[in-house]
């Protein structure tokens, strides 16, 4: 029997992980694998006129839950404040504990370089939590150690030196992905960036390179694409 996988997509804000890897997530969910979207913050400070920050936080959490359900996953939103993330032991320990509890096979998160401070911190938190979750010397609520691998996904704010390593055909999943994105108010109504148009076009462009209708991409962490062994990968002697 094929092993059931658990893929966790970690974004700085509600909406980040979904736009970056939502179609990939849906593809794996359709194949029977477990999908979790973990949001470190709700991204509540982009609140529309007439809606308070706290009201918008609640709205985005509800939107995230609806989007996750459409894509075949579940949603978890932590209570850290938008645009105020910090790399400290408290958040590292909390994320490491979550990783031990949920035990993902793979984590997908932001690329290392970003114009948004929260985005740039997110992969650093994931990397630090990877070590803490994996080392048995840390006692995290009595949970067994768990070491996970992670990859980066594509976000318009995180494009400095982002060159894809992996292209995934999501042609059959893309319509559902777009339907899911449309549940987020900011994606459909932002006056500062055309999110929906951008990610539809990006999927098309990546699909052209992949020789498919649509594609989404992933990237190894810096140095992570190095392969060591006795022969060329795929051409073993």
C-alpha cells in the first residue's frame, strides 16, 4: 500500500501558502494525502476601509478555512501579529512543537529572500524549528522527535534569486485552485496588486516552460539541490 503523506504549507499570512502552492496541495489531496495550511499570522493589517484589524483577522481566518476545504486540506492560524513576526525561541519552540504533533513529511514555505519582512522570517523560523523538532534532546510536550524536509514556493514578493528547481503539472487542479483563491477578499479586491490575474498568469507561464497547460514551482533551500553519491542521480552504475 502506498504511504500516506502529510504536506504542510507554511505561510506568514493567511493566503500566502495557498497562492504559492495551493494547486500542488490540491493535487496531493486528490491522491489521498493529508494537507495542512499553517499560517503564522492572519495578515490582518491589510484590513479594508470600514473593517477593523480584529474584524479582518476573523474574516481572514474564516476565508482560510473555506479555501483549505476547497483544496482538500485543513487550516491552522496562529495568533502572532501581522508585520510583527520575530525570530525568537518562543516561536521556534511553538512551530517545532506543531511539527512534532502533526509530523509532516514535507514542509513548503516562502523563499529565503523577500521584500516583506514577515515572508523573509518565515523560512528562517521553519529552518530553526526543523532542528529543534528533530533533536531528541529537546522535550516538547513529551512528543517524539520529528525531522522534516522543506522546500520553497513562489510568491511575487519573494522573487529575488528565485529560480525554480521543480515544476509540477497542475493542469487538472488549476480551476479549483482559482476558485479557492477567489474566496479571499484581498485577492479579488486589492487595489495595490492584481493577485488573481498574476497567479493565473504565473501558472500559465510556468506551464509553458513545463510543456503543460499550468504548473506551479518549488525550489530547494540554498545548497539543498546538491546531490552526493557514487554516480549521476538517475544514471546509477
